[in-house]
C-alpha cells in the first residue's frame, strides 16, 4: 500500500467519527476537525468548549489490518446470543480495554443526553 493510500484510509475513519459527533450533537462543523497526517495529539480535534463538553473523549483512530485478532474475538462475542457484543481484552501490565461497535457507542451517548 502506498503512502497516499494509507493517509486516505486513516482520514476515512477520522471523518466517519467526526461526522457522527457533529450529527449527534448538532455541532457547527467548524467546532471539530481531524488531524493532519503526522500531526501530534488526538485524531479528532475538538475546537469549541461546547464540543469538548458534550463529547468528553480523546479519540485515536486506527484503520489497520493488524487488528484482525480483535475482530475475530469480537465476532465470537457477537455469536454467543442476541445481546450487544462486548469484548474485554487485557495485556500484561496494562489496563483492560472494553471494545464495542462505534454505532453502539454513539447510541449510548445519545441515550445519556
């Protein structure tokens, strides 16, 4: 994969998250921007105080085939029954992580409003 393709793949995921935030919270599109390739910090930059208040998350986007194992395990959790899948994973000397779908995350946030 060439460098331009990698950058486009990363921007694609960032833009999905950005648009979901703007749509859910009815924010001005200028209140949020995605980071440029190679820019330090979080991938979704919340520029307004309102955006930071309604979406209190620091977002890092990774669109990579290296996560195949996580998807395999998530699919296993999904196949157990009809309930919403939740994958919990942990690495030695690191905190446990909870993995849910992006749509489910935004559903939870929307219900909390």
